């Protein structure tokens, strides 16, 4: 018989009063023993009365912990919330993420029992609204990040991102690993922790059986802001992992943990001699866009949505080529030695990208 582990659900929120109540309701609707579920909420400086939603729930449930603080960002809030989690397994859940299936905790419990070397198990989620621009995220997840209808073990060699929007960790892994404090201007805190844990010998698991419903719409302006945050996150991850010459393997994932080095170099050569280096630019573009064409293969979305996702990826890759060096040199102010270490990482990623292109 599989042991029933205790779960802590960690929710960090900032002005999430609209959706937070339904998220809490979905947690307490689970068919797992209620005495083995606790909810730890960190209010990161909300101004909309979000904490009142949690306080209303404490009248009926005594296994909710609420902590209020000034706005300090995700990393600080994660680290603070983890201090008060007592469960064997910690489920990170966005404040606007509703758990769809009532057997979620049973499934997670079984996965962690079946795979003792797995540090975390994450699921999938889709947007609640058809007009939501988050379909770009969903299409990319299904195709480029290969999070579809099949389970997959996530390793350094078979890498994709672990989503802390609906992802559970063994609490014990945070004894030696904390969320970084310097990611206030980007995403990527959870990806950095994932990479660090991979380098400690852990694997992760993706499963489509853990399902969340994402209730947070974004428009075009917010979509572009997310693009900038994601580009910065690549810079922040590299900056953190090259600090004090940390010997860390950084995995490759096209359109996220990657850099269009060949494309940037070929464009520079093209400017110097357009006639001679034009074929080189065409080859570089083919290598960069190959994975993006997979967007047109995903089912359940219109051609317009697929085309917008394709364009988003191309614009993001071009901006990444221009902005990451500027960000690292002029904003993070790295020196020559550190820049060369990061350049070596770009070259390693480029070889992996080209290897995949040749196999294709």
C-alpha cells in the first residue's frame, strides 16, 4: 500500500482577489484526506484586499496559514513560504490556477512514491478564455517544449521547463537549494532552481494527468512584456550560474535557453559583404526557424493563432540576439572573463541546435 504523504500547497499572490477564492475552493474539493493538506499563503503586498479572501476561508478550515508582507517579489516569497510548509510534498500553485481533477493529490502522491529520484512533478494547464493571448504559451508548450499528451521524464539531456504554476516538489530538496534573490525584473526563478537540482542528480516528471485551469487573461501589450521578461530571464540565469565560476551544466531548449549566435554572426558578415554571405544568412535563418514551424502542427487552434505564435517566436529570437549581450554587459556589468564564459555557453547551445537541425 502506498504511503499517503502530507501536502503543503504554497500560493504566492499579489492582487489576486478575483480568482483566489476559486483556487482555494478547488484545493479543498480534492478527495485526499483533509488532515494531510495544508495551505500556506503569502500576500506579497496586495492592495485589493486579497488577504480577506483567505481569511474568510480560515473560518471553515483551520489548516490555512496566511503571511502578509511588503512587496518583495516571487523568490523572496517562495523562500519565506517554504519555511512554514510542513508537508512532505509542496505543491506550488498560482493564485489564479484551479485544479481540475479531484484525484490530483492521489496522483501526485503515487508519482513521488513510484519515482524516488524525482525532485518534482508538474502538470499542464490551459487558458480559460478563447480570446486570451496566452494561447501563445499553450501552443509553444505543446510543440517546442514537448509537453503534450504523454508523460516524459525531464533530465539535463532530455530537458524542458518545470512549471511551478502547477508543480509539486519534495520539500527535502530545498534544504540545499533556495530561490535566487536577484530575479525581480524577469521570470526564470523556478527554471534556475530546476537546473541546480538537475546538477545535484535529480530528475523531474511532466504528466498531462495533473491539470490546471488558468484564469488570467493577457492582451498584446502584456504578451510583449512577458517576452521581455523571458529574454531577461535567460540573461539572469546565465549571470547567476557563471557567478564565482560555478561549474553548472546549463541545458539547451530552443526559444528559451538558447541564443541565436550563428544568426547574429552571419548578419554581421552579411553587412560586410552582402553578396558573398547571403547563403550563410539563409542557412542561419533556417536553423533558427525550424522548430518554430512546429507551431503549425498543433491541433485545436486556428491558423491565425498559430501564425501569431510563429511570429512571436521569431521576434523574440531576434530581440534576444540583440538584447542579451547589451543586458549582460551594460545592465549586469559583467567583465571580459565572465563574458567569455557565457560566450562558451552560447557556442555549446549553438552546436546542440545545429545537431538537432541536421537530425531533422
